[in-house]
C-alpha cells in the first residue's frame, strides 16, 4: 500500500515543483542591459565634454602681403634699399613732414612692357615710425619714368604680390582671392581685420582695373587703437 501511495505522490510532487519553477522564472525581472546608444554625429576629434572652439580659416591674403621678399609690417625702407639698391627717400606729400616717406623703383623692359614702366613704391607712415613698410604700390604707367624712382636692371623679375600681379583679369583675381570685400567702380578691395584687445590691425589689398586688367596693386597695413 505504501508503495502505491509513493508512486502516486512522487509524480504529483515533481509536477508541482515544475509549475512553481515556471511561475518564478516568469516573474523574474529582465536584467539584460540595454545596448549603448550610438551617435550619428561625425567624429570631430573632441570628446563630448570638450568645448567646440571656433577655428579660424587661414588668411588667403598672407602670401600677397609682400613684394620682392619685402613684407608689410616687418621689412623697413632700409631693407628695401639693401635689397634693391640705392634710392632717394622722399615725402609723398611734400607739403607736410607728417606724410608717409617712400622709396621708389622703376622697371623698364621694352621686350616685356613696351613703352610702359612698372613702378614699385615702398612707403612708411606714422604707424611704421616712418621706417617700417606699411604700404606697397605697384603700378604700370606710360610716358617718362618717374624722377624719384631708381632704375632696376632690365632683367629684374616683374614685381608681384604673391600670386597677384599686374595684367591679371578680374576673373584671375577672384580665382586667386575670391570675391572682394568691397567694390567701387573699377577698384576692388580685399581686407582682413585682426583685433587684439583695443588694438585693431587691418591688412588689405586694393586693385585697380582698366580695360579688364589690373593696372595698380596696393597692399597696406593700418593699425588703430
């Protein structure tokens, strides 16, 4: 009799344990971690906590701010004389000693320029202490050579401000420097302003066109406080 009861009770107990285990598993919370969220933003090299500092594009005027290896704001009139030869220093406005002083050079070569002349003028005003070059002008003129200018050797390379030179078309200039910041008639102006505290420095280029070609280039630097 005991064996019969054992055979009846044992299967019932096994079934009861199975049911209890099923119920417990069904009520157990899901502990599998959710997948980490991913960002679709492109990689920037900055960690998520890093500030998104503004990045200034390099100036595309830097290469054009010098002529004959003489640079605005760095070279002096003495440097120009040492590099290009003796030249008479003169005031651009003879009526006042407060006007910029300059040295001038002229390049004449009929094979390249016909009867015209290429004039390069280095100027220094009060901002440069009448010594450091603050302005350079390159122009093509007809007629006689300017009396204040020293004559360069005919085989001297044509003066250029980086990739900018006389005779370029408006399309060539815009291809090199982009659209001008200002355009008045046939004169284009490119400029960049750098501010340090209360001091601002403007570097720029003025380009005059005649019959679709650049006939005068002026590069300059102006400091204001």
